[in-house]
């Protein structure tokens, strides 16, 4: 049997994993999860930095993975260790018995000769299934108390806020959240956020053990609300960006405890008000690359006026035509737009982007969608795709017309 290059092996593994996870959830979720683990392993295995996972779901899935050929010079035993650790991190974070069946599905997906190849690298999927069962059992045997989970999660949230908005705002934000939610959740009387700005040698969060007597589902409900509140505070850095940061800070045993409590960080979503504003900002920034801010806002305003009769909720988006020169500041989005069905809002955004793109003509419109997605960012790209926006269809329409 011919020896396979590392590039071929790792690409086949990653595509199979994305396909397996994507069929049970979504491709967006699969790519976010895989990207996080590849990035995490890049700190330990330098050659994993040769792997790029692209969050561009409107492309064919094989194009979601790019691997530099430099990876072929890595010792295959070292590559095997990295892939095995990749599977371990992935499966241990899955709900209950999902990891066991995931390995089983992956094994069935691989041809026998490929399974023999990776087994030669030290990746035996049969043994990994057994290791998963025993490892999972050990984690469940050391289940965390409520006080441990609350302290661990709130500390992680404080650290994220500290890195994104600074320690002063991190302290005031967490303190205010605890104070406000204590009306609904009296268990917060057992929780205190210490002012680590001025007091040294103390933990950021103190949680009294009295909270261990509270039902886990009650604690889970509280944690879910706190996660959503922190997500709102982060604004444009919320959503998938926040979720990914949180997941990288949570150990597998705590993730399992949170799942037992009914906590699901993936239900956190960006507010639609922010999504609409960011889409319009990305359009304006892209248009401004080859024109003025005034023209950019005028083009967006013209596109919106052509469809305002069809989408009545466009009345929640205001453009001051006397302030075109101020760029994105001329646009305001009312919070009430959050009440619009995401799918309806997605159709509106699709039409705005399409109108702006098509109005540019063949030369100016070439690569416009690609540049727009770069300005938009992967967090918002994933969100609008969840709302039904399909940028790939706009590109196909461009190709047909031009």
C-alpha cells in the first residue's frame, strides 16, 4: 500500500469530521468547533499552523480546508500523536455518549486501507472507543459541585471581559450582573465578585458552599442568563467570537457539568440590531475602498429605497440623507428590529447586498462579495447565513449576468 502524505491524511480526517458533525448539527457549527481545536493544538504542535479552516460556507466544503505542503515534512509518528489528541479533545467535549458513536461513525466512513494507514500512526479507533468510555466514566465520577461550576464560569467570563473591555469595566459589569439577577435568583447571595483591581491575593470570584444545596437545573438557568448578558455587553465581539473564547477557557469536565445543568452557550446569538448595522457598515466599508463615504451611503440608501415597499420593517433602518459624508454614522437601526423574524430579516439583507452588488456593474462588482465578507467578519457571516443569507447565490447571479 503506497505511503500517503501528511497533507492527504489530515485533510481526509478533517473533512470526514466536518461532514459527520455537520450532518447532525450544521456545517457552520462543525467548522467553528474544528477551527477551535486546530488553533488550540497549534500551540503544542507547530505544524498544525499549516492548517487553515475557512469559515466560508457558501464555498464547496473541500475548499473550507487549506493545508500548506510543508506539513509533509513532519515525522508521521508526530503527526499521528497530534491527530489522536485532536480526536480526544473533540470527543471528550461531546454530550454524554455522543463521542462513542462519533468515533464509530468516523470508523465506518474511512475505507479499510485508510484505517490501516492511520493505525500505523498510532490512531486505533477501536481502542479510542474503549478509552472514551473509561475516560468519560472517570469524569462523571468526579462531577463538580454547584459552587465549583459557578466560580469557574464566572471567573472565565471575568477574564474574557478583562481582555476585551478592560479590568475596570469587567469588574463593574460582573458586579452589576450579580446584583441585578439576585432579585430573580436569591442563590446569588452566596456569590461575590472581589475587586481584584485593588485587593491582591484573593480569587476573582467567591462562592459559598451553601449553593451546593440548590437544584442543578436552577443553577444552570442562572448561568445561561449570565452568559447571555455578557454576550450583550460585548456587542460586536459577542456571538460566535464570544462562544469560541468561552469554549477555549472551559475544561472538558466543566463542560460536562454545564451540559448536565442544561446550559447551552450555542443558543447565544447576536442581536439583530447589531447584525443589520454590521452588514450595512461592511457594505459601506467595501464601497469606500474605491469611492467616497458619501457615495457608499448613497448607494446603500438607493438600494434600500427600491425594496422598502416589499420589506415594511425597513422603516426601522433610518438613513439621514443630509449626513451622507459622515459615513456609517448616517445610518441608525432601531432596537425594535429584534422583533422581526430572523428569516424575514435575512431575506431583506440578501436583497440589499444583491442590489448594491449588481448596481456596480461588471468591473467594479468583480470580487465585491469576497471583499464584503472580509469586512463583515466570520462571526457576523455565520450569523447571517443562519438567517438564510446566501452570498454564494449572489456570486452565481453575477456570473450568469456578466
